[in-house]
């Protein structure tokens, strides 16, 4: 048993907290659409998954530190660590909306904020100063936008908590949420320009279309959600009221950009799996494709509520159904993967 846990920790993907992100946002979507049994069941599952992933992460830090440091300085996988921030915030959002427990959500926000500071300045510094760097096509992928998702997830949880805090903390929290929302938007512009350049000016094979490219859309969806929550918070902060036209305009801008990505990525997915016949085999990165679908449903729901866009009403229901189906498919792949790993023989440390 201990050997299997150690092996799981050694091979733990930096992006595995995307499981918490995906499960959490589908749970939130179920709650908003009044599918409460699904919401509560996924919330319970998510709390357990969060604890298990942290246990494996702690084992990895203690016993496989060299591998962890290699991942932190690798252009291709380092940004996966930002799933710890986003997963923590999504779980905090569930805790508020489903469990109505603000103290735990506040603790989760504090954890996420510390992780965000550490990871932002560790990862970006590491990839800046490392002497040998990959070429642009080899180094950049959609996973880089997880840094945007992490930033916006803090904006979302802060805005949600601010509504339950007294003044002047409520106003200060809304300012912090606004600042994170703006920074996340700027970061998206920087990174997506490089991704788009990589798409259009370098050879792009079906194998290059990894699941994290769905984060192109997911980063805009969570930016839409944060903007909608800031709009709802305008009565609590005079500076938000004065910025309301700007908030509304950029929220729709983010939503429209995310919407544009959906057909594009769907077409490329058909090219990858339909025409090129790449096998659909479970990979923890697929949770990074489930999350954007659920986030789009939740973000659209909150935007239409904040801005009275009743004509968008069918979209959250359609995308929630798609996200739930994608979650079930990915979860079944996880179960099969765990069964295979559990049955696999454990080699002794000295085995060659």
C-alpha cells in the first residue's frame, strides 16, 4: 500500500488539481440549475479528492523533491501547478453556494492567495532565468492559461465572500477582486497572443492538440464569471458603480471571446480524433477540458442574471448537460486507470 502511494505521488501530474476544478464547477452548475442531488454528491466527492491530492502532493514534496523542482521549471508542465490555486478557489465557491459555510471558504481563499503568490513568482521567474529554453512551439501550450484561470478564480471567490463581509472590508475585498480581474485579463492577452502565433505560424500536428487547449475558452469563461460577480457587487462599492459600463462591456467581451473558441476547438478536436484517429485514452489533462465546459455554463448563467440577458437562458442548461457528460466520461476513465494501477505489480526500489 505504501509503495503504491509513493508511486502515485512520484508520477503525480502537476495539473491533477484540474480534477477538483472540473468537479467543483460542474457541482456549482448543478446547484444553480437546481439539480441539488448532483451538486451535493459532487461536492462531497470533490472535498475528498482535494484532500487526497494534497496528501499525494505532500508525499511528493517530501520524497520526490527533485522531480517536483524539474516540473516547476519546465515550460511545458510548470503552469499545471496553478490548478492548485484554481481548485482551492473552486472548492471555496462550492463551500459558499452549497454548504453555506463562509469561514471555511475564507480559509481556502487565504490558502489560494498564498499559493498564487508563490507559484506566480516562482514559475515566471524560473522560466525567465533558466539558461536553456525550448523553442516557442515546444514550450508553449494552452496550459499556460491556467495562470489566468488561477488569477480569476481568486477574483471570483473574493467577490463572493465580499458580499457577506461588513464594511469597509467589503469594499476592500471588491477592490482586490477588481484588481485580480484586470490583471487576469492582461495576462490572457499576453499569453494567448503567443498561443495564436504558435497555432498559425508553426507546424501543428494532431498530437499537439492536448486537452489543455480548451483552457483558451475556459480562461475567458471564468473571466466572464468574475466580471458578472463584480457587476452584482456594484451597490457595495462606489468605485465599482462608476466603472459599471466598463465592467459590463468587458464581461461581454470576455464571454464573446470564449464563445468564439468553442467551435474552433471543437473542429480541431474532430480533426484530432476523427480524421487523425488518435486514441481517446484517459489522461489527467482531460479534466482541463471538462472544466471550461462547466465554467462556460456557470459564467453564462451569472452574466445573464447580472445583466438581464434572458435570451441566453438555454445556453447554461445545454452546456451544463455537456459538461456533466464530459465529467462522467472522464471519471470513468479515471476509475479504469486506478484499477489498472492498483493491479499493477509494485517493483522494489532497487529493481532495474
